């Protein structure tokens, strides 16, 4: 699903019914010239604020994003966030037609 408004765009990959059903969201803020991605997959046993790498791959194409663990009060689980990322490398990977695979690793 893609959503646009006020010069900004959001791409949600997966089901939008509930947060646990989608792989990731890519949000582009054109005013700030920033992009962020959030991967709502529970990282059990991790603390908020730990550094992590988010890898998005399609076929042989992949991009690794530096981020950190985060949480919200509604879900209570720990997930991955990468802020102020370069959006063009992510979009280049997503242009392929194979399924998207998202992996996260702390450390």
C-alpha cells in the first residue's frame, strides 16, 4: 500500500490490517528531506535503544540500514527503526519482482 499527502509518501509492505501483519513501513518526509523505516517484528529479549541492522532484500539485491530497537505503549513489543536513511537504495531494491525478505540483527 502506498499513501501520499502533503508532499510526503508512505509505503507499507504487507497487510495493513494490523501492525503485526506487515513487514515494514517506509516513510518519506519531503519537507525534512528524510526517510525512515520501521519493521514491526517483535525482537524478543532485546532492550529499547540497542543498535541493529535491518536488511531488506529482493532476489540478489539487498540494502542494509543502521538503526535501533524501539517500542510503543500500544504493542509493548520491541521492534526495529532506522531513521534518516537514504531512500533511493531501498527503492532500487524494491523495484525487483521477487518477494521481499526483511531480516534484523542486533549488535
